[in-house]
C-alpha cells in the first residue's frame, strides 16, 4: 500500500482468528477481522473501517474514520478506550498516542509534531507503528529516504527501493518496497548516532502484493498475494510461509483479546 495504511473498503465475511499453531503464545499473533462487524458490535459507524493501524506492542488498534471524517477510535480489550481527531487526512500516532506526523497532500509536505516539515515528493509516506521513524518512498529509479520523526529534516539513509512500509525494533529499521526487478524486497538497516546503514536485504518469494504488517521481534510478516487475494504468514529469513486464507482481510500482529472475539 503506497500510503503506508490499509484501505479496507467493503468487508463482507466475519473472520477473527488467532493463529496460535503458527507461533508460541508469548509472541504477537496475526489477527484478521471483519471491521464492519467489529464496528457494529462496538456501536460505531462503519466509516471507521477506512484505515487500520496499531501501536508497536500490539496492545491497541487504531480505526480511522473516512473518507471525510477525521476521527480515530483507539481500541483495547474489545472496547473503544479513546476517540481522537487527527490533524490531517493521513496521520500517524506514536505509542504515547500523540500524532507525530500528518499530511493532506502527498504532492506537498508532511508536518511533524515538533513543528518540522518534510517534502513528500508525491509519496508514499509511512511511519513505523511506534512512531519513531518514517520513510518517503521514491518512484521508479528514484531513492527512498529514511529519517527519524524527532529530526525530520535529517536523512538517515537513502534506499534504492520503491519503499512503501517501514517497521522498527530496538536499533533496527525494516524497509519494504519494490526492487528494480519488480520483486518485493525487505532491507534491514542498523541505526547509530551517525545514521542508518544497510546490513541485510531479502527478497520475498511468491506473488506478493503488499505487506500488511510485521512483527520485528520475530521477523515475521503478513502479506497479501496477487490475483485471487490470499494472505500469508512469512518467516522473513527462512522463507517458510503459511497460507492463512483467501480474500483480502486487514491483518495485524496483536496481543490476545485486543479486538472483540479474540482469545
């Protein structure tokens, strides 16, 4: 997804599954759900199924209102614990539930919570779930740029990749995008006080369409496939994968019980 956000559209089948057989209970589990059903049970408009994100620990889910509204529902333990208004059409929360970056027009610039600005060059634009790092994706033949939310004007690294998603854990950044050969690529960067340096690059096998989410602590990702949509759980460095189902379903790595019906 070019905007670093899952646009879910019309979702019809109820599905909320924790895949405990794939991972031990102490790990975050990939959870797939019908947001329309979730919102009906929570008592909110299905306009809040426009976008879905999470915090870095997987303990809370953010449901974004659209296409005209700017509300965000913060869900934990199967309940809406807070409702906030976002400052832009696209906006990103950090783990303290503060908006750290937002934009209305990707042809112009993003605004950051510390007052900084950064030209988006038309996007894509994504912030990691913890709200620490962001990427501005480059088009074909262009470089993507990685920077810290705290210092948006300082570029940490430039990637020869059409980047779309960014994740982070400890002092590592995981960047997903498209290589010049058209394959989905994950680049791993080590972050130091001097910047970020590329330490690994992996190509994602198969007909991957987009990265839905990543658990950086276990280096597992959930991807959707091309054509007849399937969603797959992939171990990044072994290449082992499991087809989880058919059809597009917004899927995030979460702790147990965050959404209604999870266990």
